[in-house]
């Protein structure tokens, strides 16, 4: 029984260290090269090369090293019978929510205007008011719901949207009610998973349905947004600003106009951090349940893609 990590260098290093501390008795392959691929029964992956898992004929579990699983589900070479799980880590929600709160509060308290005033040595007392915000959370799954509840608890007007109805302490909308949801808000926080339904969701068609100049915060996946449409919406003031953590192509190319747009704030896909220690424990728990013929926690629904 062997495990493998197939991922970029930085997460590989972090996961390897924690795996070897928690489960030193299990053999661990780093990367794809092995003379005995039949020994590998569980792989921990992030953006693995397509078709790279074919050689592992005895795989029982594929574990995504992040909340997203599109990098696994878009690989047609992976047999349908193999269980796929993803990280559901309370600390991941903690990171994501804190990031969202930071983005919202900087916007609400006009922090960037005060930054400019400081650069000009200008005492801007009483020049900028607190903004009245109606905040829409597009995607109230595990991460989105955590942020929505925290924002609601701070006293903001919060509106949720998801594919299926959710019981919430704030107004919430579901499939077929997107236009109603969009009519209520002037901040749009996107936390949806990447699926065929959400690919390119943040586009001109959606922005044109907003009834108020709206501040966009995208912490989901880069393929959910159409960047040329975001730029057009910013220039027409359909979007009052954008705080982006994800991009169509990562790293963001130096030629992208997003870098220098005065209404855009950029971070390099760091909104939600994975904590390997907790995640490795979930891998071991899930694998143990599968070996016993039981269903693991946080199993991915292939049809829903989350």
C-alpha cells in the first residue's frame, strides 16, 4: 500500500513534511516516476498532468489538495469507479472568509482613497463616507456560506445565491432567481466551484443584468471570469471596481491590462490557503474508510463537480 503526491513543488514540500510526520510507516512517492506503479493506491494531486494517472492501475482514492476538483474531473482518462475527495478544512474557510472581509472592508471604508491621500500628504478627514453595501454571495457552499454568515453577523445586508435553496438567516435565492438576486446588490462576491455551468459565468451578460454599479470580488477560479468583459464593465462603471484573486491564465501575464487598471486590485491566488496537516489527516481517514468498504467524508459528486 503506497501513497503519492503529484503537485507543484511548494505544496508538495509542505504536504510531504506533514505526511511523513503523521504517517511515517506508509511509503510515499513524490512525483510520477516509479518502477512499481501498481503499488500506488492513493494519490494526492493538484493540477496533475492530464493522463498522468493512467499508469496507477490499483488506485482507490484520488484526493484533491485544494477545494477545487476541476483539474481531476476534466481528465477523461481517470476511471469513473475511483473515489475522488476534496479538502474541507475549517482553516481554509477561516482564510477565505478573512480575505473576503478584508476586500469588503477596504472597499466599504474607502481605504484606497486614503492610501492616495497619504501618498499626496493630504489630510483627508471626513472626505470619504462609509459605503452602504448590499452584498451578494454567488455560491453559498461551504466557503461561501461561512463568509456570508460572518458578513451578516457584522451587520451588512447580505444576499445569497446557490443552485439549490438554502436555509439562511439572510435572504437567499436559488436556480431561476438570479436576476432577482442581481437586482438587490452592489457588491458581488463569487465563490462558485468551476463546473461547465459556471465556466465564464462572470461575463457581459451577467454584468448587464446588475441594476447598480457593483464591486466584484472573485475568489473562485479564473475560468469563471471573462477578463475582457470585466474590463469593459469597469470602464462603463457597470462594475465600480474589482478585487481579483484568480485569473484566466496563471500566473497573470505581464501584458494583462488588469495589472495597471485603476479600479482593479490583484492578489496571486492566495485567498484560501490549504493547511496540509489537517488535509493529510483527511486523506488517511478517507483511505481507511474506503479500504473498509465505507463511504468517505467529502466525496465529490462527479455530476455536480463538487
